C-alpha cells in the first residue's frame, strides 16, 4: 500500500498533473464564488477539455475543481449572504451576521481554515477507508448494486429539497429520464417519440450542463435584481487573507474534527452530498454547544462547522465512486461519466488493475487542499471582484461554454437540444423549489438500479424474494426504508409533543 502512495505522489507531482490540479483549483474557486456556478457546473463544462488529456490528468483537474468549489461558496455567503452553492447557505447563517458586525475577515479566515482541515481529514479517511472497503465491495453482486442505488434515491427523496413530495417527484422524473432509449433486455425503444437520435438515451453530461448551468442563466436573467444583497463597499474593505487567531483555532478544534467526520460519513452515502453534510454539521455543533442561543447571531463556530463538514464530504463522496461506481454527489456523478468516457470502470477491480490512478487521486486531493489554502490567501479580493461583473456579460461566456460542452462530447446536435430542454426544465424546477440534484441523481442511479434489478433477477432466476435473503442487500434496503419513512415519523412525534405541551 505504501508503494502505491509513492507512485501516486510521483504521478500527481509531475509538471502537467500539478498544473492541472492548480488550474482546477483556480476554476473551482471562481465557479464556487459566483452564485449559481457551482462545482458540478464547472466539471460539466470541463468534460470536453479532458479528451486531450490522459485520464489521470483530467481527473486530477476535476479533483481540484471539486475541492475548491466546495469552499468557494463561503466567500460570497459570508460577505454578501449570496451562497455560491446551496451548501453555502449553512455558512451564511452565521457568516453574514459576522460581516454585519465588522468581523468579515475573521469569518473568511475561519472558513478557509476549516475547509482545509475538513478536506485533509476527509482525504485521509478516503485513503484508508477506500482500500478496505474494496474488500467488501468485491462481494457485491447485482442485487447489492440495486440496493445501493435505491439507498441513494431514498436519501435524495427524503431530504433532498424543502418538500419531500417535490424531492420524490424529482427522483421519479429523473428515473423516467433514465428509461428513455432502448430497453437493455428487450431492445424495445422507450419514450423516443420515433426519434432515432435518442435511442441511446439521454446523454448525462448535456443534461447536467442544461439543468445546472443553462438553467442558472435563465433564472438569473429572469430575476432582474441580479445583484441583490451585494455590497461593493464590503468587497473594497476585504483585505488579503488573514490566518485565524490561535484562540479561534483552539476553541474550534473539536468542532472542526467532529464536523469533518460527520461530513465524511454523510458523503459516503450515495446521493447525500455536501449540502446535507453542511447542515448536519451545523446542527450538531448547535446541539453540542455550551451557548446554542448564540448561533445565528454571527459566531465563528457557526462558520467552522458547516465548512469543515462540506469539505469532509468531498473525500467521503469519492469512496462509493471509486470502490463501487456509485456517485456520492452530483459532482461525483460527472466524474463517473468522465471515467467511463476514458474507458475506465470504477469499482473494486480498478484498485487492482490501475492502482496508480486511484492513489494519484488520493494524493491529488491532498495537494488540491494545500493549493486551495495558498490561493485563498492571495486571491480573495480578486475573486470578490468577479461578483461585480454584470451577469448579462458573464452569461454570454457561460452560454458559449454550455453549447460547446454539450456538442463536443459526441459531436451530436441532439445533445445541444438535450441541454436546452434541461435548461428550461431546470429553470422551472428552481422556480417552484424542486430539487435539481434529485432529478440528476435519479437519471444516474436509475440506470444503475435498472441494470442491478434485471441482472439480479437473472441471478436469482426470477425470485425477487431472494433479494431479501442476501444480508447486505436486506440491510441496505432496510436503511433505505428508514430514510423514506423517518421524516414522517419525526413530524408525527413533533406534532404529538406540541399537542401535549398545548394540552
């Protein structure tokens, strides 16, 4: 194992790979800072550019994007209450009040420090957990993969949006999208409307670009008050990054460590993602705090917890991706498609056949977090200046990248139409509070679930009940059921408690 880390270190620190990681970190910071242009948008737009790279170089660049974009949203969240991504909303709860109190610099310093610590802890856990998890993954068959896909869909459907009904509808819609094209068993065309161009199904990358990037253009231009909440004076007052006070670090050591562990665990759950990790880390910090009443008023602990958790989730999301080929987040789902496009199939055998690739990713994540820390020290003011660019101008460049990215994957114009339709559907999904992540993960996990179910039934010779005899499959399906019914149980208990108090 140690020799593989040495190989990974040599590979990751080669000139081109190091430049790829650095470029990825810079792009991730830019896309993470600008509201709406999240990490998943960045990796989606960068997919065509990875064709001219080796698989390792392309994946290392995306690792840099993933790590940096997760932190980047905290800058706009703290300074302007404009989270760069949904996960940044947890940081803004205390981050923006700190700015109003004149402590923006302190909040930014803690955000990058906690993000760095969470990313490093998550990477360490990834490096040790993933190789051990491979031993378990080798015992997985089609029923287990089906159960894992169901677990991911259950998690997204239960806590993936403001309304569980809307989240479940998003999952169902994503599952329907995954069925478009030829049936894997009978070869019958499904929902193609007689169009032979979509017999291969809905292309995943154009759908990602449409739902995330193109829909953001529609949403931001539709909302005429694009720069709502932006304060140019706050940007001018922001100086070069300052390292957190020793007292802040000392007081938040346990908070950062606990949140990173929570985030890493949540990240390992298929479909959970950094957003859930951030809010869970924040909620846990409040629960264990000696002064919970101060959260929300602008305290540094409220910044440290979600930033450590969401960056810890990055390493966690890579565990199911590399060991099982199951994406732990929307960004990891794009990375899965990149690996497949390069002829790589993530899973247990990847560690045996290409250990230099997997261990290069481990080392690359270490390097990406270090570069992110250094860049944040010197480029915070430059990143903030990007928020002053009129979105009407910025949207033109995004539009060009969207069309280029969608078309260049397979050189098919039908993929551009997929992007346009995805953008329109994504616009309405945002407008009516449906979860886009639920739709996308439904699209990705739907194919995995269908193949797992069909192959599993073949293995059990048509006996669906045999799925529940397999211990791992039964436990995973039981956990999935818990995620589906738990919100209703908790709501019932809460209402019962409130009724008892009123009585």
